[in-house]
């Protein structure tokens, strides 16, 4: 299977989805952000100087999903019907595990929107806590689930 964002001459182009069936589609992406134990405590106890890190990061993730086609050059603008972003504190990291779920009914999938939501959320955590921990690390960004459309269901193992 070739790369769909290139034409027969190798030039980048937006994929024509006009002949695709309109179906329910969902994508789930995850990432994590590691931090020092002290930073973890500041965030989970709600003591960050910039405010509610988890709440603001959740909103940023939702906004990121809605702006995906503005950020990724060949991404289609989509009518998103749902975005949810969950941040789960994990003392073993220590840090936050982030899961973003995006749904639509349309002609193309929402994997990029879910990935953008998760990464925007993690970047917002970094921004809000960098004054106390510039060494935070973001990693593990991946699609966990994609369903709907011609290619069917994908679940990460």
C-alpha cells in the first residue's frame, strides 16, 4: 500500500475523500508526561501557580483536536461530534497518562485529531509546570484505537 498523500508524480496533495462512504468513526490516542515527584505533587494537589493544570490541559486538548486541520497541512477539516481528554495521575511514572477520544460521522478518520488532542494536552501540562520542572518528558504518543471507514478497526497491542 502506497502513501496516499502523494500523487502519481510524487507531489503532496490532499486525498480526495468525496467517493468514500459517510460512516461513524472514532479514534483514541494516548501519551504520557513524566515529571519530578515534587512536580507531580504540585499538579495533583492543585498547587500550581498558573492554576488548575489538569483542567486547563484538558481544555487545550479539546481545542487542539478542533484545530488539527489548521496545523497538519493535508488534514481535512472535519465536523467533530465528540472530543474527550482524560488525564490520569500515575505515581509510578511519576506523571500523567493522557487519553484522547475523538468521534465524527464523515468520510475520513479522526486519528490525527486524537493524536493532536493528546499531544496538545501534554504540551499544556509542560507549559503550565515548566517554571518548576524544565526536565519533564513527553512520550509514548500513539493511536490506540481507530474504527470506521473502509480500512476497518485497528487496535494497538
